[in-house]
């Protein structure tokens, strides 16, 4: 179990959502990473997730939906939905619980539906939309931020394919092995944060490889370059958060510098939010992932 300061995960995720809404994309990703990683450290491997963990996963998914890897975003959203469903009796017990958790449930459902639909998983998307519709009478209005257009469908797995060397089969195979090691199918729900891509000891090396790849693709594949640069930034910043703020800033600057300047305004540009009305709750099943979650 974790010895993280009480309230730290909650503050980090609340801060991440505030940064998201003010257009601070890279900073929002780092705060969300720090918050959810701290939440995960509260659980042993076989512990079921709590309803507050589901809410944390929903907040994390909300930030990732706009700025992060869609595979991580939908995995976090799916886990949130499944955990909320598993805890539905606890949520439905009081009006206060419904007021706190139903909006987070709905956001997770909307995010899951959007990403699954965009990536061709229409039956899962339909299940998520149905759950949101069922909960609609309980919330008057709801909004989630639309993905940054440049990054809408740019997963890390897709970005890494843009840097696979041509004409060198050995190098290409090594590149593919690296990609398989740091990514996973979205529906596995085995990766919900960037830090879970590798061990803590390997994180600086992996971040360095992402940063080098961001530089290599900056001219010909700007979306891939930005995704790689953001992943490197999050890994560096999360690792250095565990040490000193000075180290965080010194490590992060070169990573953001790997992205061409013309892309950086997109990190701060406000985009129209998607407005939604609300649902009724939590008496269905959800097949947003292939394997049982720890809330089962």
C-alpha cells in the first residue's frame, strides 16, 4: 500500500481538470498522471477498486480524452464505467452519492462511446451510449472537452509506427519489439497511465527514446511528433515529481523543445466543448473490455 500524503491524489486530479479547462494541455497530463498513479498505489494487485477510484479514473480519462493517447483514455473510461456499475448499489443509496458519482459515470461513458466509435468498435460504443442514456434523468447538463484535432486519433502505437526504420529489417524488428513493450490494445485495459508502460527504473530511458522519436518525426509527421513529445514529457515529469521540482523542469524543457514551435500554440488553444445532457443509472452490464476488472 502507498504512503502518499493524504489528499494528494485528489488534489492532483482536480488540478488536472482545471488545467484542462484553461488550455494547459501538457501540465494537465502531468497532474492527471501524478494523481492517478498515486491512486493506484493505494491498492494491492487483488484489491477491488472503490467508487472513489472510479471517479478518479473518470477525471483521468477526461484529461486524456482531449490531450492524451486515446488508448489510455478509453481504457481508463472503461475501467471507470465497469467499477461504477459494480458499485451501483453504493451509489444509488443516497442522493449525495448520486450527485457526486453519476456525472463522473456519465463522462466516462461518453468518453468510452466516443473513442470506441472512432476506432471502429461500434458495438462497445453503443453499449456505453445506452448506459449514459439510462442515467440521463439524473443530471441536468454535462460537457466534455473535444479532443485536440491534431491528436484526435493519434495513439502512441500509431505514432511509433511512423518512426520504424525503412530498409533495415533488424532495426525495424527492434522498433516493433519496443512498440509492443510500451503499448497494449485499448480493450485490454492493462494500461491506463503512461508510467505503466515501463518500470520506474526504465522510465528515463523510455522517455528519452520517445523524445528522440519526436525530434525525428517533427517535420514529416507533426501529429506523431506531438504525441511522442507529450508522452516523453509525462514520463520525465512524473519521475522527477518523485524527486525534486527543479529536476522536473530541467528534464521537461528538452522534451517540449523536441516539438516544432508551430505545434505548440495548439497546446494552449481553446476548443469548443461537447455539450451533453444527463442520464439515469447503473443497472446494466457493460462489455467495454474483454477481461474482468478488479471491481468484479
